[in-house]
């Protein structure tokens, strides 16, 4: 029942906020988020980490048994790690909103609390309908947070976010329904149990798997977001309130990558092997293209937003390497990106509260005025760049190493779908990332002091913020910094916990003929280039 408690606690918190007084909203939200974090800790304590690949803490509530629909939950190590990430960020987001949100507090904190419930439901769901329902329900609280509490262009950002992600999700649902229909045709009974549907999907023909894969990727690629369906993200990130940007980077984008890990890879292994090269190429284009866009950005928040497109390109690339190292790096990337990029959005929000601008043309040399903030900004930038010793290095290195090794020894000792050139080209994205992120830090943290003309820290009609960070702001950044160091210096426990789930996922590829897939892809390339075709 621990997982149900995790899902219901945020809803109960939102109900208390809605029925309580305006002055008690932030206190109730903070209390509820801490209780949710404690409940997540209890779930981690109850989990048998020695058997991390098995679904544990399972609970089933019959909902519509005649239609095969159950409210079924359970987690393995990957799902539980992402639940812990969401639970950790929740109290930090509430705490980070104390000075930023001063109007309509009940509405804001109620929807922020509600958002946690479907996010945990996505990671914990073991029934396809329950998963999809939670996946879609994340749109409503996020739409409200952006449209009501965002910046000047918030309405457009909220509508674009909703339309992009909702449309893609409808296509993913079509793929899910087809698999369920196939299962019903074979067993003469409807079921939406994920484990059962996985077995059915793997038995489908390559043509069927290909259409199902395209349908699922249509929904999940938008959520990640993967190039070229990424255009909603920078606008949503830029216009969202600080906590909205943090939850987008920290958790909501991981719903897409988690869904690829949980559904696309194990459901349609033949189709993934056939088109892994195409998916990898889209990932690499996103890595470099978004990096070059970051290079010319003047808005700090938009720069970090575009960097998420580049970083999650590495995450998807590690997945389609289809080996243990690449997939392990991809899972680590989901967690590490949430920590470091979420922290960067916190730092940018703290600047915006003081200067009411995010432009690098109006800010500079802030280390002279805000040395504590400058330390954290530099620290989390280094984590995002991938400095050895911090968390970003582990995930990026593993994704690239997995991509490189994929061309030499894939699953089962056969040649994988990628190889040296994929890793080499993707590696240039790390260089581009170092350029734009270090330039950003050099521009706004170091050099001569530059502040917006006519600005005064004490011109706010509300209680003014001090020049440098408050103890509250330091307190919400310290846990993220500690997590970045721990996962950078000693990631072994996490990697060991992920080994069993990774083996379960890759077991679907033991019988996949990568050599045939590579020859098929080479044949397409040769025909396009006018050369003699390889074996089709």
C-alpha cells in the first residue's frame, strides 16, 4: 500500500490547501511534500535492492475487470529511483516558490501538489490504462501552472505545450490499443497488464512492431523531447514559473524517456533493432542542433531550456545502443539531468526575482555582489558540462562508451546497431555544451559588474530579498549539490541496482539479428548514395 499512499498523499495535500485559508497554503504544501518524501523513503527501505529487477511493492485494485482494466502498481529499481527523484524535488520546489509566488497562493500550491500524484502514478503503473491516464493527467496541472503563473507569453506557451504533448499521446494510445487488441484476439479476453502485453507485442511481425513503435514514439518523443518535435519545450521552460521549469526538467521530461525504456525497448525489439540507427541519428542531430542554438542565446533561461534537448539526446542515444553500459548511462542521465538542470533553473529563478531580467546583455560580474549564488551557479554548470567527479560526467561518459561499444559487441556477442562514428559525432556535442555553458557563466558570473540600469533590490513593494542568497535558498540548493557529488564520486550502488532491470529489458534482444539489421540499413544508405547496395 506504500505506492498508493505516495499517489494519494499529494491529492490529499491539494484538498487541504483548497479548503484551508490563504495564509496556510504554503505551510500545508510544504508539510505535505515532506510527508511524501518520507513515504518515498519508506518505499525505498521496504524495497529489496538485492532483487532490484523484480516488480515489488505490488498492489492490485480491480477497477473494470470485465474490460481487463485494473489499478495495478509495482516498481523495480528504475521506477523507484525516479519516484525518489520526484519526491525529493517536490519540497524544494515548494520552498523555492515562497518569495516568487505572492498572489493566488492557494491555486498555485494546490496544483503544484496535485502534479506529484500522476507523475508517481506513471512510474508505478503496471496496468496500461492506468499508466496512460496518469501520463495524460500530468498535462492539466502543468497547463494551469504555466498559463496562470508564467511570464508574459505564458498563454501561448501553455497552449503549445498542451497541444504538442496531448496530440502525441493520442497516437501512443493507438499503438497501445492495437497491442491490447492482439492480446484479446489470441486469448479471447481483454487485458491491459503490461507484462502480458509485452509478451504479445514481442510475438508480432516486424511490420506490426514497426507501426506500434512509430505510434509510441510519436507520443514519447514529444515528451522527451526528441528532435524535431522539441519546439514546445524552450517556450514552456522560459515562460513557466521557476518551480514549473524545475519540474519540467527534473521529472516531466523523464516520463518520455522512462516510457521508452519501459515500453518501446521491450515491446518491439525487432523494430527497435531495425530502426535504431535512424533514432540515433535524430538524437545526434538534436544534440548538435540544440547546442548550436544555445550558443547564440542571450536569455539565460532559454539557453538552459535548449540544453535539455541536447542532453536528452544523449539519453536516447544511450538507450538505442542496446547494451548494458549505454542503457545504464541513459538511466543515470534521467536522474542526473533532473538534479543539475533543475538546480540551474533554481539559480536562474533566484536571479530573476532580484533583477527581473534573464538577459546576458544586462547582467554580468554578479560574483562581486552574490558570491554564494555564484558558487552554486558555477558548481551546477560544471555538473551539467560533465566535469569528472560530478554526476553529469558519469552519465555522458557511459552513454558515449555504450554507443562506441555497440559497434563492436552488442547483446549476445553480436555486433550492435551503432559504433565509433556515432559516438565520435555525438561527442562533439559535449564540446559545444562546454562552450555555451562556460560562456554563460563567464558572462553573468565573472567580469565587470553589470546590473540593469535603474534597478534597486529594494524597489519591490513586498518584503525585499537580500543581495545574496537567503538561508532558505541555500537550503534548497545544498541537497541537490550533495546528490550531484555523491552520484559523481560513487555511482556504483545506483548502477548495481539498475543492472537487473537493464538485463530484463535487453533480454528481448538476445535473439535479434543485429547483423541483418545493420546490413539492411547499409543497403538503404548505399542505394541513397548511388552505390552498389549491400544485402537488403
